[in-house]
C-alpha cells in the first residue's frame, strides 16, 4: 500500500513538472500582456486578443492547412511504403535481403545535415523548390518506419500467410487485407512519429520554400518570432506556440495507448 502511494505521489509530481509549462503557455496566451510574467495561472481578464493579433499579422490559417496537408501526405506515404518494405524484409525471401536491411539501418545513422545540400541541389534541378513536392517527396520513406514494421511483422504467424497464398491471394492483398488489420499498434506508432517529425520540421522548409503561401506553421511561426513581426509581444508568441503545439498534443493524447503497446511489442524500449 505504501509503495503504491509513493508511486502515485511520484506520478503526480511528474505531471506537475511536465504539465505546468504547457498549461502556463496556454493560459499565458489568454492573459493581458502585463500579467503574463506572473506564475499564477488564473486571471480575471482572459481574452483572445493575442490570437487575433497572430491571425492578423501572419497567414497562420493558410500555414496550418499547409502543415496539415504536408504532414498527412508524408504520414500516409511513410505508412504505406514503410509497411511494404517491412513486409518484404520480414516475410519474403530474396537475394540480398540481409544486406539491404543493414543498409537501411546504416542510413539511420547518417545525420540529416550531411544529405541536406545534395537534397537541396536535387530539388533545384527538378524544379521542385517552392512546391509541395519538395516538402513531401524527400520524407516519404524513413528507415525507422521500415524497422518498426519489420519487427512487428516477424511476429505474424507464417501459417496465416501460407493459407492465404494457397487461396491465391497476392502479397499486396495479404499485406493490406490480412496483416494491416492486425498491425494497428505499429501503424499508429509510425503515423504518430512521422506526423510529429513532419509537423515540427523547420530547417528543411526554410531551405526549399520561400513563397509565404506555401510556408508550414513551424516555418511561419519561426519567422514570426525571429523576424520581429511579433513586436516583442509575449502574448502573441505564446499564442503562436500554442497553435503550433496543439495538434501534436491532441493526436498523442488520443493514440498514446497504441504507441506504448507498439513500443512494447516491437522490442524497442525508451
């Protein structure tokens, strides 16, 4: 009983430590400018003036659409293509499968900064700068998604696949109609990780997109903060940060159970 009580106390302390900054950010974005520096959360003068200022000064709604479109497109492609490659590495037999898997693992060790310039030159040569293609295509396949799918698919019984092949099912049918329904945890995990990475990406959009109508939310918020458009108004900065963080917080809140389940089943521990 005492151990359980201590565990709950530790969890409550952790919740306060990690949750307070987010709560303060949200409440601070609603406070008057002169009260934001106070540590207390509540104010009698809460308003949406900071949010109105953000929507007035920058095209945040358009940037939200851009980020959502790019992130969902990248997430869909990563899930579909990553599951196909992961299935091939886990369940199919072909020459060089082990070498290919090692190469995929090797790519995960290469820092993004090393491939940054070659990727940018390629985007320029293809004429994809200032287009959605430059934001989507370079991210549509990731080594982590392949590894997670492969690890999960190895636990699928071979008898199930053999029975489907005897019935005349193709490998794609087996993957998308038989294995996918069994793979909800890993699919949701890959989707969450990919969506977060794509949504929060700032450096790559800064390099390949200069058209304001195509900028993503993190890119536009960074310009809003660093470029001086916020005019040192802390309320506007907090409002922009809240709008940027809210979709990720909501998505993870809904799908965290599947995320943890997949991490446990794939053998990856944090």
